[in-house]
């Protein structure tokens, strides 16, 4: 019995000793793990040098941490948005591929962070070890690249490294776009060193085709026309917003019907269809600064800017001006014609079965604007109370001048007043008694002032302003077209 008890005590002592040894070993391992390691960054990176890291840190996390800190330091003190964007653009040009990780043992590991970020495969993003050296390669972002487009989810350009295959390019482009049909072939365009001779290769997309720096790849497929074709209907309809259309479009009455139909407060005379507004989108980059505005809001805002310029130009063009001035306004008018396709649809004829308007097709990206009724006439010039006067059916231009307080002392006379017709902006100076005044018309009472040097200067200044505005718009379009 005593012998058995001794053996039991001996076993307990051994177990306690073993547990103490294990605890001591774990404690030493924990202390070693908590100790920071040193990692060196070299080559084409925003910062270089030796930095502290954790043994549990992977390479991508390590460089992202120090890149973010360096980026904040680089833009600190900058206040202009354009300057900050320019600095960020430059420092973000560091390569994500062809990176070399050199271990203290002499082992060399090739790192591809772009593949890691797309696939999540940790073989492209290993844990760091003490005395590791990360070397970023130098590369020409204009030459050492491959371009891929066509039936892929995200056409892109990416940094080329030796050994890249067609399947790598498809990976970097987000994979094949399944909205296309018969995706089987790829066309590779390859230039010689002079850039004047082209080789074309047509290969199967599953072939292990080896790429070269500067290759241009187009994934070939039959385009699927099941797209999000739609028209935006705004204003006086019961359900404003986007309505869906076919590729070839639907008739204007059908689109309005899909938007719930026109309300009783709609002004059909001023309603319009806006089409071919690519130039307006380009102009909106200059007229607008809010990045979060929707595409449609930008189009409408830019359209308003063009309308202001066009109305000013049209009003003066149809006024009593000299032949030289008329030539100038013709040039401005022609420039505006290039900028914008004006709607020629008369919405009041939509319900006439045989009218062109009832058969007018609206297509993808068209915008239908149906404004509220505007029951006012604008009176300005030499009147005491210039502004809007409530429209009264059957009243002539003299009635509205009286409502604006009559003629001011400097007025040329009621008979010299001008009627400017609503949307067309036609100036009417003769037989005004026969002209029916309509909502949206304007009545201008000119000033009885002798022609002088300063009158001429003022007029020329107005013309110069219009020319400058038109020239600025045309300049923007030319410059954006070069991008």
C-alpha cells in the first residue's frame, strides 16, 4: 500500500513539473510573439526605410498602414481640392505587382497584391518576418501596361509583369460579362517597338496565351441588347420619373401614358423633348461642382444655363440691330445649334392620330419636360413697376403696360413698345393691336435716349459678353473632346 502511494505521489510531482515547464514555454513564446519585428521598404514606394511591424501582420496590411500615414502627411496643409487630388493621383501610382519580398535567409518571394485583392488567396500576401525587405519595382505606367476591353465586367488597364496570360487579364477585368452571348474568342493587338506595325492574334479565351507589355485585348462576343433602356419624364405628369422603353424607343404618347398621363396644370406649349445632350453633360462639368448630383440633375441644370444664353441671344437677334450685329448673332446661334438639339414636338397635337407628334419616338436617355402653366406676362423697360402681370384673356399689350404703372418719363412711347412672343422670342413692333397676348409673352418699353458714344459702348459690351459666353462653351467642348 505504501509502495502504491509513493508511485502516485511521484506521478503527481512529474505532472506538476511538466505543466510548469509548458507554462514557462508558452510564456516565453507569448513574449516573443508580442515583440515587434523590423521590416524594410525599398524601391518605388511613397516612403522607404525600416519600420516596426507585428509578427501577425501580413504584407498588404503593413504597407497599407504606412501608405495611409504617408498620404495624410503629403496632403497636410493643402486646402485646394484640385491640389489634393493631384497629389493623391501621383502617390497612388506605386506598383501592386512584381513586388519582391526578401527574407533574412536569402529566400525571395514574388508578391502580387493585385491578385490577392481580387482573389483573397493568401499565397500572394504572406505573413511578415523579422528583417524582411519589401522591394517595389519601377515601371512605366504608360508603357508597361496591358489594356483589356470588350465583353468583360470592368474594362481596365493593368500593370504587366512577365508571365502574364490571357486568363490573368480577364481576372483583372472582373471576369467575363455574362450579359454578352457567345464569348469564345479574344483579339490581341500587338505593336512593334516603332508603334507603326500591328500584329493581330485571335485566340480562344481558354488558351494559355502569353501576353507581352503593351498588348491591347478585346474580348469578342455577340452583344446582348437586353439593356436598361429608359426615358426620364419630368414635370406635370401624374407619376414623374423614369419609364422603360425598348431599344428602338416608344411613341411619345406611350411614354407619357406610362408616366400616368398629363395633369390639368401642364403647359403643353412649352413642353419639350431633350435629346443628344452629350455636349450638355460635358458642359455640366464646368457649370456644376456638386459631385453627388445625379446625371439627370446635371443635364437639367446645364440645360438651364444654355437656355439663359440662348434666350439672351435670340431676343437680341430678333431685335432691330445692324447687319454686322446680325451676322454676329447668326454665328452664336449656329454654335448653340451644335450644342443642343432643340425639341420640335408640338405637345398640343399628341392626341391627333395622324400627326407627326403622335408617332414621335422617344429613345433611351431622352428627357421629356412638361412645365407648369405659367399664367403671367412679363413687362419691363421704362415702366415704374416692372415684373410679372397676371394674364387676362383677350387683353392687349396696353393693358399690361397700364398694370405695370404706365409709362415712365423716359419711355419712348406706348406705340414704340415691343411684344416678345413666349418660346420663340420673336420681336413684334408693328400692328401690335392685332397680336393676341399669351401667357409667357414679354412686353418691352424702350427708353427714349439719343444715340451717343456711351450708348454704342454699352451695346458693344453686351455683344462682347454674349460672344465670350459662346466662345467659352465651345472651348470647353473642344478641350473635353481631347481628353
